[in-house]
């Protein structure tokens, strides 16, 4: 596109009248982005933003987000509770009454307390929960649920009677 003196004069006139960049582009037969670029190069006064209320100059400025700090941001918590396994998930909605406190379980020799992760009920319902009994060392289930989960596969020789 060739910017002639006549087109530049028309651009300045339409800009001063307050037409949108898209409308100026339609009237001059050029793209909106070409209008914006040429207006910038001509140092024409900035236009109010069609998105922000009050324009780009007088509108309220957005607060800057706080700078990120490297390293710990909070002091360490003085934890008095017994650690809980990753698989113990509370599915209780916030509006339901608080469940009774869980009994404190002594940590195992390897430092982790594991509770049974056997699902009870239908996931997504209010009654859904996990078993939460002490689990068998090295397994995610209590003795009762471990018997259900770990079934020994019978040999073909045992089937022959």
C-alpha cells in the first residue's frame, strides 16, 4: 500500500472526527492494522480503548501483582498431628458436619502411618469414604480388605479333580 499525502490527510481527518480504526480502514480501503500502524508512526493522539471503560489514559489502573519471592514464604508449621498417608482422602463436603476425630495411630518403624485405602460407597456421593483402618505393612489395605484384593491365582493342576 502506498501512503499518499491525500490518504494521510484523510486518515488524519477521520482520526480527528473520532471514527474507529476499523471504520477508517473501510472508508480508505485498507486494513484496520494498517490504520493503527500509520497513526502510530504519525504520532496521532491515542484513542480511548473500546474494551476498557474510560479509555486507555483515564481508566483505573490495575494493581500490580506482588513480586514472587524465592524460598519459603511461610514459617514452618509446628505439626502436632500424626502424618497421614497420601491415599487417605477426605470426601466430606464442607457443609456436612465434621467427622469424629480419628484415633491417633503410632507411626510405623519406617516413619509413615498408612491407613486402608479401600473405597466404601459410590464415588461422588455424600456417603463415599475410605476404610481408614490400619493397613498391612507394605500394602495399602487393612487385613480384611487385603484378603479381598490379593487373591491367589490357582494353578491348572489344582483344577483337576
